C-alpha cells in the first residue's frame, strides 16, 4: 500500500475479519498506485435503505454506496458503506460465496473512492471499471 494511506473498518458486526478487509483495500490502492484514506463500514439493511433514500433517492437497501472526497492535499478520502444483507442475497442469487461478493463490493467501493466510474444499467458490467474490479476480485477472493 502506498505510504500515507489509511484504511479503517467499522461496523457492529463484521462479516469478514478486519484484517481481510484492510488487505483488500490495500491491494487495490497498491494496484492503482494511489494514496488514500478509505473507511469501510458495514451496515444493516434498514440503515442502508435510509442512506440510499437520503443520498440517492431510492427507498430500498442497496449493496454498496461510496462517498468520495479529497483531502487538502488532493488525495482521495472515501467512505464506503457495505450492506452484508444485500450482499448475501446477491451471493445466493449468483450462486457464489458470500466472501467473494463482499470482496467485490469492497473493491467496487474503493475504486469509486479513487474516482473510477461505470455507466448505469446493463452496460456497467462491460465497463473498464468492472473489468478492473473483477481482476482484483479474482486475485483476492
């Protein structure tokens, strides 16, 4: 991980050990050759629904929301919120391990915090960001 970076992990119940979460974020920061302060917070479906309604206008829980800012030196500061309940539903629907889906969401949120983006809708899975994300997931999950 580039020096000057910081990773914090928060939540009442962590679905992955905090060391695993940190290693995922650190791997993305190293791979992207970026310094950043990234906070990963695991929240329940009701809290995620409220966050999604307030900031995105969708009154339902979603899997991950990222708030990306910059510190005074211009380095990314990202607050990433992950909902394990939605991740569990997605993992079951996709018949993949929950750990893999959680890693995917952590990577996804971290990439958004670094300024990466994708189109909405069906095209997002064909985007450069999505391909980059899946390379990290394959290496880290």
